[in-house]
């Protein structure tokens, strides 16, 4: 396993040094600094409405919590 450092800018990763391989190699990219995702606006607490959520789920049958847990297991 080899570790390489570099930067991520404008959708491109630029490594500080060159790594040559004749094979396809899997990589893991770890962002060391917090970056704001492009095209997504993070939710703030004030954006959430318990009243609107209750209204939206008024006719929902079943366990919403169980569905959320099951959905997250699939990710």
C-alpha cells in the first residue's frame, strides 16, 4: 500500500508525486479539510419543520424509523 498526498481542485485530483502502475489500481481518497459540496446546500436546523413533517407523514402506515434504518443499511 502506498500513500500519496496532493490537492483536489475543480473536480481534479493532483498528486504531489508521480505514481506509475501498469495495472489498474484501486484508491481511497480522504479529504483532510472540510469542503463545501458543490451544488448542495446543507440543511440548517431552521430549515426543518416538525409540523410540516408530521403533516407529510399523516397518512404513512408503518414505522418510519424502521424504513430509514433499512434504507441506510442499503447505502
